[in-house]
C-alpha cells in the first residue's frame, strides 16, 4: 500500500507544557514522525514553552532523549533526528506573569498558521488564552489546542468554554479527544458510511445490543492525584467511550465536514436517557500479584473513586429505541483491549430446528491492539453429520490486508496535530458537545455521592467486578471476552 502524504505549508507550533509527559511522550514524537514522513517543510518552527529555565540547546537534548525512546525505528537515524531538532526552539515563560512572553513574540513568524498547544493543567487554560491575546500573538490563522480533562463537571466545562470564547472563536478552538484520532475509530465511519452492507441493518430492528469495551491492563501510577479526583467515569466514560458511542449511533452526516459530523454526534448525546442506578456497576481494583490495590496506590485507605465502570445506556430515538448500549472501561484488567461489538439479532426462524442452536452475527471493531474488523457469520460445519452450524469469523486484520504500513498505524496524535495545522476540526470536540456529555454524566456522579456509593472490589488482572456480569445476565446477555 502506498501512503499519501499531503504536505502542509510552513507553520509555527508553540507547545506550552513542553517539558511535561504528554508533550515528550506523544506530541513531539508525533511531530517527529510526520517530519520523517516528509509532511512538513524546513521552515517549520516548533517552540517549546514552559517555566523550566532551559536554553534551546538544553531543551533539544531532552527532546532527543524522548524521541529515542518514543519514536519508531524508521525515524531513528541520526540525520533525521538532527534535522528535526534544528526546527525545535525553546522559550522559558510563565503563564501567570508577563515573564518570557516578549521573547516568544520575537520568535513567531508573521503570516503563517500559528498553533498554541495547551499541554498543561486546565487551570492554566484561561491565563494562557489571556496572555496570547494581551501580547498580541493571536492572528487570524491562530488555533489553540486544548487537552482533556475539559472540565470536571458541567459547570466547570461551561466556565472553561466561556473563558476560551472570550479570546477565541469556536473555529479556533481544538478540544482534543485522542480516541477520535485513532485509525480504527476513523475507520468506523468509513465502514458505516462507505459500504452499503451495514447501514441498512444498523438499527434496533436488526441489532440486539452493542458492547463497547475499553479495557486497560495498566493502573494509574504517576497520576494518582488527578485520577482519585476523576475516576473512570470522568477520565474515560465521559469522553472516550461517549465519543465511540456517538460514532456508532449517529445518523449519517450529509458530508464529512466538521459541523455536519459534530451536529450528528451532539444529537446522540442529547438523546441519551438518564442512566438508572441499577444499570451501573462501579469497581475498584484490589492488590494482587501484579501490584498494590487502588487505595494503596492513591494513598487513601477510604477512597471511593472507581477504577472501573460498566453501564447500560439507551439512545432514545427512532433508530435505537429498544437496543441497549453496554459500555465498560477499567484499569488493571486482564488485558489491554478496546473493541466495539455490534451484536445482531438471531435469525427470526431457524429452518434447521432447535438442535442447530442459536446463532447471531457479531461485527467486532478492534481499536487496539491488532486493529481490524471481524464479522462472525454462521456456516455449516464441514463434513458428515448433517446440518451442524458453526460461527466462524470473516476476519479483516488491517495488518494482513493492507501490508506493512498498517502494522504500525499512525499514532492518534499524528493525525490530530496535523489536522490542527490543516484547520480541520472534524475530529475535535465542539464546546456544546462537551457540555452535553457532562450534562449526561453529572447526575450519575451526583447519584453516587448522594447514596454514598462504594465501588465493588475486583481482582487485579481480572475482567472486572462480578456485578458487571450480572448487569448483562439480568438482560439475558453476556459480555464478549476481553482478549488481547
Ligand atoms: C487517557 C486517560 O485519556 O486515555 C488515561 O486519561 C488512559 O487514563 C488513556 O490510560 C488511554 O489511552 P490509550 O490511547 O492508551 O487507549
């Protein structure tokens, strides 16, 4: 497969929080990969900005170090690395004072796309936006990129939106949910809207239910403070899983353009029913062979924050009335596995008799690892013995079907950062979308607080609390396995 790289014009990208984990582990390696792919020209400037008092050379040393560990093998040659580093500069500045801002202003180029990446905690979003404006750094071609968490609840998300809106138009604000940049997530739209095969069946008449699983084997080490305030509901469900649900459930947009897509996603969120308390299971991992339990990790023996959540959601509209969506996500589970399973209904009548058993088609969209799509179909078991039916997968592993490039799919940040430069907001969340997601999430969390809900313990390395199985069992269903 030949990859098409569409070069972009020269741009300046300022990364606030450039010495932090996200910048070093994701943003800079993503830029480096795009540089190696030949997507951007020599004149580009990447300007790291943070409080730390490095000179540009010192900063380049840190970047080189992290690129060595986080960039892929094909861009590890010293020539590429040095050429990239020549594009990297650094300014030491303070978001809360005027210190360093004049130096930043001097570095910026007139008349080109200017991106400001806020890879910092949300409390600095407002001050940064203000200073960009008061130092006259915002031009017509300026875009700001805002990382999650975008608020802690509806009220704080509204306040953040208002702060940013005081300085920038919605068309300049890029709210990142990195799940939208994942290759298979984009493929979900290609599969749904690029094929005739699925869309006619994509509704409650044919789909029994949908399962969305984002399982992680990692814990929360290094982010204890943030996580204990957030929990799985805020950290994963309100954004990543909700976005996946939107893409699965939305109506076909008239075109693949930012507002058309985001309007349809917003309608899905607004059509979500409130979740009944008995349709939610919260869990917290216990200690085991692979490490200490949640409470020990966060250093709070009474923490009631959930590291796992499973719930049953309903999208109340014509397409989905009667088809539940089961969503689950958790830390320290048996494997890292993100998959969406569209579980079709049984055939209405079995001509093969009761002995043939029940068979239903399942469309599995694997986000990670082993990106691909599988459709389980029922066939006759080969050989003698009458009409015995068996379910077999029609498997399209992207790596096998599309060759070497898809074995190493681009990281979500590569796509998203380049979309910022290209000025394409399709894969970014609009302010009203984020607020609607919080409006759905807030009452769930408020309910837990009011009831003094305590999460169910689950064994580290398991599939989560037993109650999550019951959530399905009560409905006569069961989760598909969590397979790496
Ligand atoms: C982040 C969450 O947004 O997504 C983390 O804050 C989580 O808790 C991560 O681990 C998962 O991302 P990915 O791309 O590894 O599935």
